[in-house]
C-alpha cells in the first residue's frame, strides 16, 4: 500500500509538472490551479509514504521516476527532443534507483 501511495504521488507530480508548462509562468489561471492543486495532492501522498518508507529511498524513487516520466511526457506531448545522452542518463538514474532498493540496507528509525 505504501508503494501505491508513492506511485500516486509520482503520477500526480508528473501530471502537474507537465501542466505547469501550460500555465505559461502562472499566467493562465486554469493551468495554474491544476498545478497548485496537483502539487498539493502529490506532496500529501508523498508525506503518507514517509511514515513507513525511509526518506532517502522514497525520494530516490520519486525523483528518479519523475525525471524519466516527465522527460517522456515532454517528448510525447510537447515535442522535447531526447538525444542518446539524455536516454543513457535516464537509464543510469533508473539503475541507481534499482540498486538502492535492491541492495541498500537503509532502515527507518
């Protein structure tokens, strides 16, 4: 259940970061409202996960997945280019998150 809440936080953050571009520097009110409310949702669910998942692990997953998913969304919906270096870098981020989760003995105190 904790990782489900983290997944909700990540999806919300990816959606609203993508919406933030549409807000045009917070000058387009509907997109601005979506961004602010969405970040509230994202941080609420992230805070719930921190009850049981160590902060470093949760944040590594949050940020790693966020970078990859936001870059993919920008590529798919906003015409952002992803060159080989960007794809390799994202692969290294994913690898780092997997290594942390598979081999780290970090425990919540």
